[in-house]
C-alpha cells in the first residue's frame, strides 16, 4: 500500500473546510481539431479523467431529479464537494439540470481554481426541456430550442466549459430497437445549437455533442457523425457513449476484457472523425471484491486502460458514474455496504436523513473511491501530440455514411423553426468579458463525517464467486430520462 494514499484519504475532509487554492488556476479553453481535444494555450492534446456529478441528498425536498445544485443557493453543497473532486484526481465533470436564468459564476470559478472542466447538459426533466419519445418531428419541443440557446448564452463566458451535451440517452425513451423514431429530433437540436453559437457575436466556439446509450452502438455512432443533407452543422462535434463494460472483477489486463476490446475495435472500424468520450462507465458486479465490509467495490482498472496507447487512439477519456450514491436508487440499505444494482456512487452522504437544508450531508468515500483515485493519479492526460503538427489519418476525416434507417432532417417540417433561426429566437447580445477572481470559499462547519475507511489493499481472496442475476442499469439517469435495464448478454453487459 502506498503511503500517499493514506495521506490523500485524510486530506479529503481537511480540504473540505479549506480554500481550494490560494491563487487562482487558469484553465484555457479546450478546442477540437479532428478527433482530438487540444489545450488552446499550449496546443497540446488533452484527455479527460472525469466523473458524473449530481449531489442529491438522502432525503428532503432536494432529493429529486431536477435541481440545479450549481448556483449560490447551494454553495454549501458544491463547496463541500469540489475539494473532494480535486482530491479524487478528476479534471472534468458532467452536470445536469442547469437553470439558465440563475447565476453560476461562483461555481464555475471554484471549478476553474480546482482545475476542472465541465460538460454542461442542456436537457432536464421538465416540460419542453428534452427530446421526447414522440415520433419526429414532434419529439423536438420548440421550448427546448429556446432553453438550449439560453444555456449557451449563460455558460459560454466560462473558459472551463468543455462542451455542451444536447441530450442524454434519448434512444432509450422510444420503443426498443427504434432509435430512428426520435433520432432526427436530437440531431436537429444539435444543428440548431451549433448554428446559434456560429452566428452569435462574441460567443466562443464551444463544441456541441450528444450522449447515447450503448444499445445501438454502430447505428447511433454513425448517425451522429454523418451529414444526410447539405448542411455542415447537422452532425455532432463530439460523441459520448454510456457504456458499462468490464464486469468481471478478476480481470486486470485490458487484453483480457472482451467488452473493452470489442468496443475499441468497433470504434476503430468506424474510422471516426470526431472525439469520442465514455460519458458514463464503471460496471458494477458482485465479482468485484469486498473491501472493509463494502461489497462489490470496483477496481477501476478501466480508468487506467482508457489512457493506454491503443485506447487513447480511439477515446479521449471518460466519466465514471457517479460521485455519490443516490439513496432512492441504490437498491440496498444505507450505508450501502451490501451490493445493490443501483449502488454506483464512489462515496455516499451521511447521516441517513441528511437533506442539505436543515441537516447537512457529509461525504464519505467508499473503498472504491481510493481505487479510482489511484488509477487517475497514475495516468497522464496531457498528450505529446501538438495541434500544429497533428494531421488526422486519411481514413479518419470527413463524415460517416448515414444509416438508411434514419430519415433526412429535410424530410420534416420542424415546429422549432417557427421560432425563426438563431438571432430571431433569442437575442444574441455581445458576450460580456468575464474573468474569474480568486475564489476563497467560506464554508460553514460540517458535522463530523463517518470514519474514513482505510485505503484498500486488493486481495484476490476477497473476490466473491457469485454473479449478479441482472445486468447493470443506470438507475437514475441524470435528470432527463430513466433507462430500462438492458437484457443480460447485451453489448453493455460484457466483461
């Protein structure tokens, strides 16, 4: 066991009552060239060690799926968590359910200081706030177009906005096997948001992408990178896939993980010309070891595999699901020591009835927190590729061939177009110059957290032999859609 892991474990809660940094850290905007992300200042390629962040408490009125936790109103929550995210070793997070009418300066600047980029989700669980399961074109509410433009206008001024996500797993809100029902709506929304950014003065070019499930890997990957009409804006600028691979805890070598190898080989065969991110990963199974009384603790070997040379040629990093266990979805009793099919958090909140209003929540890392921390600390995300000298391979340029099953966008009359196009929808005012100052959080005393578990020493003798009876699910798809459990044996269930 490395000594630094014990030091880091102790530091988690020491940092939670201290400023993130004495001096501000400046994160340059990230830009895309071909299928790579690049630091706009140094010109070096960059990949992402991320996690999905939705700090839902255990009880109370904030224990729901459509709260913007990233405003000053909930400063007590994110000020508690950002130092822990920093200690975990992430350089990016995904956030959901943002309210564009509210101010996010303090949150985004605190993340800037911590060296953390953000993928901002545009959808939310409210009327007209997401692509629906209706048949196109009715699946694209006109109100969503306005909401997307408002989110862009609100967040474009922050240099640490990595990207906008136009949707999350809309392929799972339609009848099974029919992603073409609402796929055109998702693609039209991407197109509208890209055009809005392009035509609004002063808004920097922040890439707009999409997040899909792994249920229709080839069809959706090709579709969102293809151009069916004579419109260069209709494809996604980056592609995110929520894929739960590596479900056998005894596998420690990527070459032995069939699911990961198949996924890598698939995307290599697509000759993909835009960046690919694993926007959710981290399969849970009883085959992972029991550590300090916590069953099924993920080893996060795949958090290191992602940054091996073979995988780095295909993927630009990933986002573990998720930061904190959501009590209502864990399918196991608090404090979540027994295995549960929805127990995805690398930590949990205590006490069991905390609500982060009158009763503050304290964050408790599980043993798998330290596994992920160790994996992320052992990999380098700044690449040796320089943007000025980067030349994509000839097989990875241009657009993919559109799958025949998806209709052309031009075959529909879009209700969202009644609003007009870009500037007629929402006033594109010049972006006000914005620079984060030194953010020094003033944090109220927190209740004493549960004892921090000793960082684990992996022991093969602790690995149970039983296998789960159902496949991993995303029990609380961040507040846009709820995913049905994929049938066991599907592409998402492989090891």
